[in-house]
C-alpha cells in the first residue's frame, strides 16, 4: 500500500502516522481492494521474526505493517532510520471501526476467549452508532481442517468486508497469510492480538502516563508478572540491535 518502508532488523515497517495508516485503510475499503492484511509488530514480534524467517516473510508480505511498541521506534532510531511514530494496533483498530460505522462496511470479530468477541461487539456498537458487526466468534478452533473451514464459511456468509483476527502472534499472522486468498470479498484483515479484550472491557489499557512514556510493557508486566519470560525478549532485541548496528556490514 505504501512504498515508504523502513527496515528494522529485517521487518519492513510503513513509515506512517496513525492518521495516515487509517486513511490508507479507508482508501483500500473504498477502492474495494481484496485481502489487505494489517500487521502490528512490537519488539517481541520482531525478535520472533529474527528467529523465524518464514514468519518474517509473512509479515513483510502484509499490506500495511506498523510499529506497535516503543521498542521498535527506539530500534529504528538506533539504526539511523527513524519511524514517524508508534502506531498502536488497538488505536488503529478503533479508527477502522469508526470509518466502518460511517461508511457501512460489515465487520467480523474473530478471536479471544468465548464471549469476548460478543462483548466487544456490544461495546463497539454502543460507542459507534451504525456499526454493523456481522459476525463474532472466539479464537478457540483448530486453524486448519474442518473447524477452520467452518469459520471461513461463516465469514463468507456474513458478508464481512473487514475482519479482526485476534489470536495473538504469531498465530494470527500465519492464519491471515494462509487464509486471506480464500476470502476474496474481504477488503481488510487486521491482526490485532488482545484488542478485543480491550474493546470488550475485559482488559484495561495502561494509564495514559504509561502510554506517553512508552511504558505499556511495564504496566502489563505489573498486572501479570507471569509475562516475565516473554519480556526477556525485549532486552535481547534492544542490545541485539546495537550489536547489529555496530557489527553488521
């Protein structure tokens, strides 16, 4: 969609603001483009890509790739190729919901625990009058075989033009890459991790001061100390980026 891409450790990010990203996606819907996939890697996901070339290729094949995390922004600065700003997936998802409500695009919400997508749909309909959530389903199904085909059939029958795929990385990225061509009527696929939990009210975002200081990761860790294992990828990514800058040719 946008040729102005910045290479951060092998992942190519679109150098756009939140406003610009939303405008690109609205244009894609209005032009009735097919299968535009939106990925929002943070530092943890970029580290996954460093260690998994296949995942990296799937993300780089996305129609729009934006940096959802201060770690990616800092890495881009370290490498001398700064990105305009962090584009949080949960915020971009809201922008898409807003124009879907205004323009009349049917939206499918796929992912989360049982009941989360339904609660998210109820909350979003209340916040965005006119929003047509045409399908909700949880993410607890096998991502191939009969169960997957049944979900694809439901999406087709729903008439969805925009599909939120919220399984968490790397499952959602792999699922979108494997299935978007099977759903040619869908304009936009958004891989947005835990966004449905936030929209539904089941999970609260970090306070604004944490967001402004780039410390959402710390807030999540304080709320859920079991995440410490996952968080170890952050210093690995940060110091690895300095090593990459100093020693790569």
